[in-house]
């Protein structure tokens, strides 16, 4: 039996914390039960009933806006302009007391947010309303807002706005126009609203910074090298595409790159090299655990001590299917078959590539799946939002879908697993599929 402070116990705790970070990246903020502490490197957002969420914090207070300084593109957001404006309208409706921090604010009716957005852009047509509702859905899926039964409130990610940005946000709220119907009230079943996870009006929440996780690694470096490490960490984690190592000292220098790898390991991540470019992906040791849904409110020891044994990031899911529904997995498989497997078999793609210039037309997806049209469109939307699919145009034609940029983040082992799954899906009765099953059963 090992003692609490034994090396084995510390390794288990570290592995559990890395898995918690990987879960938060793949599935969004972690739900915490009453009194459950946040893992190291996370902020605990505590609600009035003492339950809460845990969100990873960025090292040295740096935010992903750092990528703009290096002119590196982040993962694109569909209809980014509408999404930003709808978030601003939500902030206007939910942040009623500007003397306190924005999160968690007060709940507001969705219709009030839509009216505020309408006043902001000066349009009232149905197309605008559809765009706004799509933006609300995207913001909810990525935890910027919480949407439930016609009620909206600020989501956990709003608590990560740096304190120095609050003055700018306050000025934004003051400048936004008032909605045309400010007297709107919440419309919905009273029992459902009462049981929802939304806070009661006037009830406050608090953000509690957790234990720092990188100080022991970064403290050994001077200010310049520390900044280089943090910049490289943010870039490989948040850039849309792999970045050239020549642009970052922490990727060129083997010693700094080793430290960067240790930083990523504490988040359940690893460095991935693609020739002279680098990105990050999930550590293979956590992939099996990520495929299993976490308990909704884990106990402290279970949250930190349970270590598992991936590919895509959150939002929202891993490429093997964790976090994806049956429809999403079916649609993703069809795109991989038609855009990757078939062109590769015809000699049009290199053996190791999971990206493709050969789009799968929507008509092809409709023809080869029994998924209803509404579910198909919803699945495509989810996969685009996750970065697992990308939509392309082809001249006058409708174009189609190809694998998205998240496939850059596959580790070599994840690439092999995905290759085997594609073989089993595309040709389950072929000799190659039989060989895959035989090898797996022998392990």
C-alpha cells in the first residue's frame, strides 16, 4: 500500500489532472459537485448552491488573442460577425450590474436578446433571425452562453475574460442600443425553469483560481524564454493549422521544446510534428478514457485520481467518435470514405494524408445514408463546428465536404487506429478487415 505522498500516488494524481484537462478541452467545462475543488491549472466557477464548473486557465494570463500578434489564424467560427454581435447582445441583457464581474449575470428571455440584436444591426427580416438563432446555438455549444427553455444567461467561458478587459466590456454594454421590448419576461414552464441549471435573478457566482501548474517549469527560465514558451504553447494549442518551427524559439530549441512538451503533458496533450511544422493533440494514453462520458458531478478523488489507459479538439469531440452522436459518426465516416479512402485507393492521395482536396457532395451523403435530412444537416453543422469537416465550393456547383483541420492533430497511433476503423467501415468483409480483427483479438 502506498502512502498519500508516494511517487505512485503523485503519478496517479498528475495523470488524473491531465485527463481532467483533456476532458475539459474535448467536452467543455467540467461540472463539479458541491465543494469539489478544481484540478490544478483550472479556475473553479462556483454557483450559489456550491456546485460549479472547472475551466482551464492560460499560462501567465495570456489569452488566444496572442495569435493575432503573430498573424496566425485561429480556428474559424461560422458567421463570426453575427456570433460576436449576438454575444454582445446577450451581455447587454444579462449583465445588469456593471459594478460586479460579468459572470454569471442574470437570466434573460431569448426574445429579449433577439430584440437587442435586432436593434444593434437595424434589421428585422427572417434571415437575420435565423442567423441570430444559429449564433445562439454555436455560443451555447461552446459554453459562452447557457440556453435553456427560452432563457439565456452568460456561460462559464465569460468568467475567463481578464479583469483588465472589464472596463472595455462595460463601455460596450453602455453603447449598445436598448431593445424595443425591454418589458419581455421569461416565457416557459415554471417547473422546468425552476429546475434548470440557470441561476436565479440576483444570485451571484464567484470564480476561484486554482493551483498554478506551470510555475515549476517556467520558473527556471528568464523572462524572454518564459514568454517564448508561453507563446509556443498558445500557438500549438489554438492555431487552426500547424505552425512552422522557424517562427518560434521554443519549437526550434530542443531544450525549450522538451519543456513545452512537459507543459502540454500536464494538459493531457502531446506535441505532433508534421515535417517542419508543429501542432498538438491528445495524448494516446487518455484516448480510451475520453471515449467514456464522465460522471456529471465527480467526487474529488475520482476526478483527480482516475487516469485513462484522439484526435480532434473541442469544441467538441475526438475523431474516434467520443462526444459525437450516431448521425455525426455516420456522416463523418461517409466523408472519410469518399474523400480519403476512395481517392487513396485510386492513387490520388498519399498514404498518410487525412486531408483531401476531393469533396464529398451533399447529394452523395443523402444517397448513401438513412439519416433524415434534418439530422444530416444538424450533423454536418456539428462536425463543421468541431473542425472535423470543412465545407468547400466548386465553381458553380454546390461543392461538398472534406476532412477538417483537426485531422492535423492525430498522433501516429491515432492515425493507425483511424485507418483500421476506416478499413472496417468501408470493407468489413475484405481480407484486410479480417486481418485487422485478427490482430486486435490477439492483443
